[in-house]
């Protein structure tokens, strides 16, 4: 499919593609989708109003030492000039692409150029700088400027759309939000206010814009006219911790947080913002997976291979002890009220004990529930980072794993990413006072240590476990003041998303060297993490929407499972099961899990949030749904329908 290039009535450059029309005039580009066509140009496939994106052709690449302020007009400096427009033609003479380049004068770099490329299916935008410096933040769709007549500060693109889709799981729960509400995609987060967006870390790095208002239902994703805004970059070059959609007073831009740990020496190009009309948000996520698998120009991109052939045992139902640990801790917390001599209360991690896991497995078996995989959760370790076994809680973990194997079961160990406990400070990211903040994937000594740890835990000569449930990938180091081994290298080493991928690459490779059928479960949902993820997990359940209304568990996790299937096509889904607000919600989810992916049971005695006991009928429901799941698997289907 070719493009046509012409001039508008006002002299602007007009590019017409099968799914959109783009008009470029000075430092402004207006992209209007053509909903009467789909992305492949077939007539009559679209519906609804067009998406109109009014894009300001500005960008900033800030340095640690110098802010990047585009000089719109200043003594001795030329204002932004006229964009250079060029055709890219194929062998048949058709126009395959139209390129637009615009120099942006700045004191921060020897040269800064905004590049826009219109292709038949999408528009690509990036900024290129030349010089020497450490990048803190990059903005696309706007930037910081110094201009005449007081036109200084931040200039954003106009928010000409009504709502924004974010594939990140966040609270308040709202997957399509008004255009005035910020959103973040990345590897930072926890349960504190302003940080509840790390459930997937990273989620698919793509937003989508719609001309229609956000729906009332918190997890609704209506079809219609959408414009995907995908971040296209090789995972090794993804040195940012977050991609932030930052609206303000009717404007918006995307900001990539590099935090001063990526160095430019010579020429550096930002990730590409790929803008593509779509008929649904799922088409946007599908497209991101396709682009990160083949590259924006058709070349291979690291981090997104095809789905592997999964060993049969990977699909077996899972029993994870975390929910039962939490339920026991909740009940124990009430006991001291009747006994003033008790001075301490066990926390949930204190209850990751061999005797309790034996009791929970026995209770499950009494009710016909026999998991194929058992997850030993937080914390079986004496030290998180070193992964040394707590011998008081697990006096014979190797023997316990052997007995599980004798029963035909497999064992996954819970792995806490980033934690420096037990790791030498010289192998860690350090705070400004020299205190270890996290392990350092820039450091080859740490990566070698991690490989040895994994080998000891999985090899037949070690514990002989069968894989890992990876958690806390959202606790990545973050901060300009932090110090890594990479800061002393010319290239700055690895940081952000790239550093997490490096860490998981080491873990995944070592796991499969130690045990070829090892299973590594992560909640890294971006498709660039497909090469380090054997199974994706849906992770912790959230609670409420922006009005304080409870959002049903099933509704939340159906949405997450759909994100997982779109981002990691063909991979199994660990449905997780914690926390549950009530026994009734838990039962509803038990009835749904086998339709979404691999069933996972977290509770066998009681609920932790509602303090309700589980009776024979509750456990019979689990056994029944597991039997239905088994019949589904035996019938040759994936267990990931819906």
C-alpha cells in the first residue's frame, strides 16, 4: 500500500494513507484517522468518529547538568525552521513513506532533530540528539521552550481526544480514563498512594486514545475508533523506568524517565512513538507485540520470540501458600487480645514454614484437591538477595522437594527481584550515603552470583526445585542520585526496563541450564519480556474505582487475562488468587479461573481479609473446577479461552 503526498489549502504538507490523513505545517502535525477504513485499508471496516491527534513537533532530552529548552527565538539563534519533507519510494515508484525532519535549536546539545515518518500503517515520531551528556527525562509531543513575548516553559500537544486506555493495572481501577487523568507504564510501584500502577511491571508499553468519553464500567474497553501510541524500542535500549502520560490544562505529552543513568556520546535516538489507527485497544496491544517481534522496519528485535512449546506439567493447577500464610497471620493477630503475655505477632512471611505447608497440602488432599505445582512463597529465605534457606522454618527443604517429586508434583520458589539483602554492597545500586538500595544488573559480578544462586536452587545437586515465581519486579531502583557500576562506564551500563530485562535474562538462562524444563513465572507483561517469561501471572487484586466503589474480582482479572493473552500470545497464564475481599468473591473467582488460565489456589482454611472460614463445600467447589479444567486440557485445548 502506498501513500499520496500533496498540499493543503494553507500550503501544509498532506499525507494520505489507507487509515489516516496527516497534515504537517511548521512545528504542528494533525493526524486524523479514517474510521471508514481499517488499518489494512479495507473499506467499511471502521465505525464511529475519527480520532484527531494534534501533535506539537517539539521534544526535550534533558541532561543532568543542562535542561533541554528549545530556543524558539533568541539573540544569535534562529527560530524553528521549516520542516524538510522527503519521499521514500519503492522499486515500483510508489511512495512507501514520507519523512519530515525539523531541527530544534537548544543549548543542551550540538544538534537536536525531530523526526517524523509516515508509513502506510502508522506514523513514527522520535528525537535525535548529538553531543555528550547524561539523560534525565525525554518528552515527546511537547517540550520545554524559551521563546519571545513570554512564550517560555512547557509546551504540550492539545488533547484533542476524550479518553485514554492504559494496559497498566492501577488503583483507582479505571482502564479507560478521561484524557485529563495521568497514567504511568513502567517498573515502579507498590501499595502507597500514587504508586499503585506496578501490578504489571512492565505492562505493555502502549497507550491508546479515543474520541469517545471514558465508559462508566471500570474495566470496559469499547470497540470503535482508537489511536495507538506505542513505545517501540529494543529492550536493551529501554533505559527508562517509566513512560508517563502527563496531561495538563488541555494539553499532554509523553515523558520517559531515564533518571540520569543513560549517557549520550555522539548521536543518540529516543524510542519511537508509533501512532496507529485501530478498531480496539486489543488491536493496539496485538500490534505492539507484532512490532516488538519483527522491529518497526522489519528487523528482529530482542525480547519477543515466538511462544515456546510448554512442558505438560507447566499447565497443572497450582497451590500457593501465600494466601494461607496471610489468613493464619490475620487470625493470630487477634489472639494476643486474650493473652497479655504475648508480646509479638507472627506476620505472613513468618509463616512460610514446612510444617504449615504440609498441613495445607494435607487439607487440600482430603478434599480431592491435588495440585501439580506448589509455590513456596515469602519467605522461605533467611536472606532475600542471597536466597539462603531459613533452616528454622524449612529444616529439610531439599528433602521436602524430593517428597513432592515422589508424589508427581513440582515446586516453585518465590523469588524477590531487586532485593540486596545478603548481597555485597559492591554488587549493589547504592544510595548517596553508600547504602545498598537494590542489586545492580550493571555489575557482572552480581549477575554471576545470581546465576550461581539459581543453579544451586534448581540443579539436582542443589535443592532440585523446579523454577521460580518472580515477584516485586516493580521495586526497581529509581533516582538520579543513585550510583551503579554502570555510571563509571562510557555507555552508562543498564538502567530501568533494560536493567530488569538483564536481571531476568540471567535468572531465566541459568534456570533452564540447570533444569531444561524449569518454569519461570513473571508479571512482566510487555511483549519484550517474552524471552524471559515462561508463564505470566495476573498478580495482586486491587479494590476500588475512583468513586470508592468496589470493583468485582472477576471483572478485574478477566481484563488482566485478556491483556496477558494479547501481549504474550500462546503463553500460559497463572491466574493468581490474592487478596480476596470475601468468601463470596473468592467463590466467584474460583468458578472463573479455569476459563482464564491455570487455576491457582491460595486459600485452604480461611480468608484473610474477611476472616471467613472455608468449609467442605468451598473446597469441593475448587476440586470440581479443577476437574473441569483437567477435562479441558485433556480435550486438547489451552485452558486460556475467553
